[in-house]
C-alpha cells in the first residue's frame, strides 16, 4: 500500500484486527463501536476492504469455522499491516497536534 492517507473504514478495520483475529460480523460490530457509531460497514463493503488489504499483504486469512450452520471467515493483521497502521496512526496524531497548536494560537489572538 502506498503511503497516502488511509480511509477511515480501512484504518478502523486494521485497528480492530490489531487486537487479534476476528470474523466478519465481529469486525463490523467492533468497527462501529470503535467509531462511536460513525462507521457502519455493510458486509459487501467489509469484504471488499478485506480482499484489498489481503492483496496488499496487510491482512491474512486466519481460518474458517462453522458456527450455527454458517461459515465464519477469520482475518488477522500481518506484520506489514501493523507497520502501516502504526504509520497512519502517527500521521493522524501529528496532524491533530498541529491543529491543536493552531487552535491555541487562534484562541490567544496572536498573529500567525
């Protein structure tokens, strides 16, 4: 994956997977919880994201299981995926710090 900014749903999916392998429904639920309800992934969207991330080597299949007659596919974060998530988190954190400094300058009335 290139070093360009990551879309929020992708960032959240990788963030959830950082805690350990998850199946699709758990990813949908935990992504929604992590985003405080802002991001509500549909199954088709989630699996498109996962397929792209798998193609990029950021996530890997972590097995399958039949539960109540339904197939659950599990996914896990790869080491390159963890590195990419860390880079994106640092980028977002740096941007947020700069924004807070600018807001403090604005609040103080000092010229920029």
